[in-house]
């Protein structure tokens, strides 16, 4: 089986000058192949190689020479090309400046004319989920309840009359909490009620995927990978073709990357960073899921 695999690979022509991520691998019979490592399962001693024609194959590490085995087992995935560019942290605003910005933003949010037809409005993201239980959904009050270095926490209160078939007849108020994330100049770039920060989206899908894995719920791995990539989050060895078992190793790696880098990560200018304590709070259970 080992010889058949290497014989098949050896039918492809070899280049004298290899690209940086391709190299010549030699098996224990002296035959060579040109390929690059795209995945390593060190616990099972198996490696996945990709040839220049993009065909992939997974084989035991011990089919290769001793030197190549050492190279393979020492291999680490390179995520540098998939990480968003990093910049220095902006100079924090003064507390007095933050309070003025928060007060002004609170007034703007409360004076805004929200439309149910607005697909990015608070109504669609939060209120319409309750429409089947309530009448007159739409009256709201938005207030700032906490201020931090580069963000402030918002509270959204919705007054709605419950329908007769709703058990909780006495509960008219619905309260939601979210965050407004500031740019270094004090402008609000992200509001989690309207346009969530990419790190917030990433932490949500990572945590949700972990929960689904633990409780054996269906997982759309392609959608999971696509969402992370759209947020500029590295997915390491995880691809849309990965299996459910691949999640065991890769999702904790992704969560660790976000825990370490998420508070200084943004994919577009001007930069606005997501609060580090929120990241930790949302991802603290991920390791338990796997």
C-alpha cells in the first residue's frame, strides 16, 4: 500500500527549483515526490500532502526517510497569510471624552427613526424574534449602562403587549444588551445591535459550534469556515471539506488564536478593537465542549 502510494506520486515530474512551501520527500526505498504538507495528525502519525496539481493524499509518516520524518513531525501550520494586519493599540480616550461620546450616541440612537423594513435595524435583529408572542413591538429605550476604554455597553429596552396565548402575561418589557465599539478618534464603528464587530461574530460562531459538537447537533462546517474567513480569522487546517472529527483539534486552536489576538484584530480601517474581557467571557467554555 505504501509503495503503491509513492509510485503513483512519483509519476508526476519533479522541479529542480522548489517553491518555499514545496520540498522533495524521500521514502525508505529512495524514491522521491514533490509536495507540501497541509495537515499533520501527530497523534496518529499521519500526514496529508498536496502535490502541485492540487491532489492530496494522507499517508503514515513512517513511509518516509528518517530525516523527512523529523521534518514532518516538527512541522507547524503557517497562518501568517490569513491573519489580518496588526497595528498598534490606539491612544485611549479620556474618561470625560468617553462620557460625552456615550451621552451623544445615546441621544442619537433614541432619536433615530427605526424601520421594521430596515434589514440592519434593531427590529430585525432582536425584536421580530418576539413578534409571534407580542403585539405593538417597537417602542424602545436605549441607554448607556457602562463605559470602558474603547467601548460602552448599551441596554435596549422594548415595551410590548403580549398576546393572549402567551403565558408570561405580566412581562411587557424585553431587555437586550450590546456593545458600541469605538475607533481611536471616538467615532462609533460597531454597534452589536446593528453591525456586530467581526470578533463578536467569530466568538459567537466558535462558541455555538462547540455547543453543537458537544450535544451532537448538526454542524455546517463549510458555513463555519466561511464565516471565520470573512472575519479575517485563521482557520488553520480546517476547510469546508473537513470532517466533524477535525473539529476536535482545530476549533480549540482557532479559539486560542482569538483569545490571544482578538482584542487587537479588525479587518478594516479605521481600527476599532473589541474588548478583551468580552472575548474571554464568550470563549471560556470552548475547551469543555471538546
